[in-house]
């Protein structure tokens, strides 16, 4: 597939050549409409050179500030460890670049609020990489909720990672290249499993709930740990008055298990979401009470990562409405994850507006 240019392409630099770039972002920019890969940056020169050359990048950098000083770059994709997201995004905004940042946008409420202030001051576009918003099946549910369903009664959503996930994905993906000089945060980021799982996986579930049912007012959480697995059951109070229930379980002894059910005034929606590395659109069955029938979009184009970069470019280049997750969405998701943690500890409901600090 060749890149199609309807406009002068958005010229992109990618920070970080780790697995998420290797499996998603490099290919997404290579294939994307109206985007072009100008540069890749990684402290490990071998990684930067290997992937910059393979994907046709014009330049490679081992120093981020030097890439940011490159006037030929319009925007950066930040594909680093979570702890580096906010510092890297703030430096990019200060250098006059638009920012696409992997999820979660940060690791604490305080730092993402500072980032929101920078976005507002600079007027630059910042989009968070919640790629489920670009799954055609999920988009069909979002449009049904917005345009046809009427009042929502309830949403139930679940994200259950599988003990067999890596067996599945290892059969699909190439082995990732590793470097000898990569930049890592201090300490073991996976030592606190509750925190790691919430940031890595809970961020998807929270953003999906907000995308479909709107802002969250408060949460009440139960957390159970057994035989090395964890289960969060989260009762959600949406600002609309709808009820919500979120199930985050890692790892289930079964196949990947992700989806949602929505009950509304004029119909309902039920979804099965697949492991994202299958690049397969979700199977979403929408029931319309008016004619007593179900409808499901095929969603043949399931390259969520390419679709989100194209949407990011549309916002920057044409002023199109933001359809991805904005900085406000990123802040709200961070508040929700912190509230879930605090509620699990206290056993009481927690309002999102009251929280601060890290996940």
C-alpha cells in the first residue's frame, strides 16, 4: 500500500523504537494517508538506524532534543515507557510540535494536569493513543449511542487478559529487536503489579467506558488477588445518570475476553473485542427496538493504529474535530484510574474530582 497524499503530508518524528513502535507506529506512519516518516529517535543507535532505514525515515537521531530542533518535523509520536510520556510531550510542545502520545498519557494526576496547561497555552494538538476509538465496530456503537439510542440505562464492559495471550501474539508478530543502550525508568516498573496492570490495561477499559457512556462522576471498587491473578470489579456512576460496571481481570484461564453491553431506551449493543494484534474489527451487534432487528458492520479495515494517526493528521492539517482521545480525555482517564485505586484501598466510593497523585 502506498501513502496517499491529498495534502502536504504531516511530517512525523517517532520517539522510541521499542515494541509498540515496531509492532504499530512505524507501519502506521508508513501506510497512513497524509503522513510521512521524517525521523526516528532512540538512544540506542542500532535500533534507530535499523528501523529508520527499514521504514524509509529520512533521518535518525539518538538525542531527542536534536530531533525536536529539526524544523522539518511537524509532529512527534511518543512511544516510550509510561514514565517518560509527560516530560517528552511537554518538551515537544515547547519546541512547537504537535504530539501523539501512547496511552496512558502519564502516571499521575498532577503531571497530566500540568501537561493540559501546556497544551492550552501552546494551542498545539495532543492526541492520546487509545486506538479502540478507531475500531469500526466500536465506532458504530458510539454513533448508535449518540444518534439513535436515547437515554442509556447501563453499560457493562470487561477487559480480561489471557494466560495464552503471548502464545497467540508470538505466532503473529515478529520477534522484537532489543537494544543495548535503551532508556528505561528507574526501578522495576512491573514490581507493583496493581499499578502496572491498571496503567497498561485498565487505561483501555476506562477510556472505552468514557467513549461510549460519557464522563464518569465516581467509582466504587472491589479488588481480589488469587493464584497470581487480579480482578477489579468497578461500579461506575456516570454523569448522565447511567449505571456502569467494569471488569478488569488479569489473567483469565481462557481466551482473550474483552467486550461490552449497552442497554438503552431505543435499543442495545453487544460487543466482542479481539486481541488488537489480530487487526480485526470488533463484532458489535446493534439491536434497534423500532424494527426488532440486529445490525453489524463488517469493519474490513481494522488497522486501528493507522486510522488513529490519520485522524490525528486530519485535526492538525484541516482543523477536523478531534475523534481520538484528547488531553482532557487523558486527564479524565488518569483521574478514574487513581479513583479506582483509592476506592479499592478504602472500600468506599471515590469522586474523580477529589483525587490527586499517582496511580
